[in-house]
C-alpha cells in the first residue's frame, strides 16, 4: 500500500500543524478574554460574556475536530495489507465520524442558544455565511456520516474476512 504513504504523511503533518495552531489560538484567546483587551477581535458582540461564550464555543468545536483528525490519523497509521478490517480500525472510523457529527451539532446548538440569549431572537442556521466549504456545517455532517458508513462497511468486511478464513 504505497499509495497510503503520501496520505499518512499529509495527515501527520496536518495533525501536527492543527495541534500547534489550536494550542496557540486557545492560549491567546483565553489570555485576551481574561485580560479584557477585546478590541482587535473581529467577533460581533454586545458584551464580554457574549464574546467569551463565542470563544468557548469555537475552542470546544475546534477541539472536537482535532480529536476526530487524531482518530483518523490513528486509523491511517494502522492500515496495511496484512492488517486490514480490524476491530480497532472500525472503532477509529466510528469515533472520527461521531466526533465530526458531534462538533457540528454542538456548534449549531450553541450558536442557536447564543442568539436566543444574547440577541433575543430565534434563528437556526445550518449554513453559516462562510465561503469556505470546510466551515459549512452540512459538509462536516456529511463527512461525519460518511465515516460512520465506512465503519459499517469495514465491519461487514471484517465479518466476511473471518468467514472466509474459516472456510476450507
């Protein structure tokens, strides 16, 4: 499986960069939020509590996405021609999908609650006005569901592989 090597390298590189960025941004945002110096943030809010809530939401969702990339990384590291369709690989695919779905749900629900609490309006938005496809909740939900589907495919393949090995 030489074709997996570039993917393994890319995922490892991406994971390391994301961890560094996540750590740096989290520390900076908490420092800025606690110091009260919020002018340079481009977050629209009426109070510091609202800004702090938005920061916590972003950090929580980003942490869930980092964890999903971690499980995807573990899955890809484990895949080899002799080690395919294992229970551990199925668990990693399932966790990746569930965390992506959870991140999408958490982001949508917390955004809804913040609009209700801070703006006194009810608005459900599944498409944030971002032009970037990867920040679109529907896209992340579809990717999460795809990983769950892939875990079921791997589980079916594992069962068929075991039945095939028992056949004389």
